[in-house]
């Protein structure tokens, strides 16, 4: 016999569980924020991705799910966010403008709200030519700042045409990306300020290797805005891995000293863990959090954090 559909009030109670607001509560409490990134699977099985994400459950305030990062085909970020939420892991659902027009983006944002996915990272998206379907057609109907503005309107009960939403507003905590190592200082400042004005409540940075530059960014640009900045910390697995990133990731220049250190290590992976933990310690002196990236070795992130002196996250309560 088919089970009856749960009453609406029961569903509302389920979607307002404390786990759904851990990240927002930590922001309001001024805690040192820790997020980590996982990539959706490329195929139908979620098992490896889920196994990696479960290692993070007690160590991070929220887990980012990438949305077609580097324009590579992967499972829907929204679907994976819903799966992680079912496992008691608070998601940050990345949403890129590359593959959807403003109608589809708004539809997915309302769907995220209905599923209890409250954290969104608004991105423009990587160029199509970077990925595995270079003949695909990019949409780019919006870019990240205009997407931030639309999310603010949805939270205010209006659609992108500024018409009232008859079924009520969304309640989304929206963040944006920032690259403190951007070559153009004026361009960095301009886009950061525009994202703050458009409604960004937190910022996650690209991979950071220049901590002097991060300090300058925090002092001269970010601190007056009073928005949390999470420095991107990347686990380098070998010298070859670092050299590949230098070749293929625009704007990143991993210093020779780090590459040589990895090259000379008897165990490059453990050396990479040590480097990442040192970088977490540096970031703690400069900004309000770290965003951890360890591609397909997310299980090592707790070791990095523990080695850096970061303790498991406090179980915060839901913000009313």
C-alpha cells in the first residue's frame, strides 16, 4: 500500500532542522568559518562523493557542491545538495549562470528554498571551451552580480521583473567568489564592492598562495564591508600537481619554494597536508574562515584542520 504524503506542516518542520542553519548561525556568532568543496559525481552513483562528504560532517560548517566547475559535465549541484542535506550535512549550492537563463536560475533558486537548501554561491561560471563539451552553447544570460541582485529580489518577494511572488519570498543566504590575487587591484575592488551592494553575505576565495596579497586585500578592501571572507586552501598532492595548476588555472602562481618542497619530500602527499595546514594557520590570522579544496581526497581535510589546530565545529542551533 502506498504511504500517504506527509502533511505540509510536517515537511516544514523537517526542512527547518538545526543543521539547515549551522553556517548562518556561525556567521552571526562570529566563529571561524570552515567550508569544504566536493564535486558531484560524473555518472549515476553518488557513493564516492557521499563517502568523501561524510568525512567532513563534523569538521565544517557547510559543504560546497560545485556547479559544472571548469565546464565539465557532472551531476546537478541542486540534486547533490538535497542528497547531502538528507545525510545531515549542510550544503552550499553553487549556482552558475553559464548553463541557464534567468528563468531557469530563478526556478532552481525557488526549488532550493523549497528543499531547505538555504545557502547559495552565485557564480558566473567557467567558459565552455575549458570543459569537455567545447561545442556546447553557453547561455550567460546573467553574470554573478546580476544573479546576486535577482536573489535579493526573490528574498524580498519579487521576481526578476520586480513583480510580486504570489506564493511568498525565498529565504536564501547568498555568497560570492573573490580572487584577492587578481592582477587588477581596481578591478578587484570594484567587483567586490558591487557584489556587496548586490547582497553577498559571505565570500569564498580562489586558491590562495600569496598571503601578503590576502592581507592587503583584507586591510584595504574587505574589512570595511564587514562580510566574512573565507580563504581558499588547496591540498597539493605532489610537485607535478602544483605545476599542473600553474599551467591550467588562470591567476594562480604557486611559488617555486612550495613546488621544490613537494619535489624533495619523501612523501609528497603528507608534505602537501603540512603545507595546507600551515596555510590554514596563516589564514586564521587574516580573515574569518577557510574554504578547503582537496579534489577526490576530501577525507584528508579533517587531518589538515586538526594539524592546523582547528577543532570540530560546534553544533549550533537554528536561528529563528
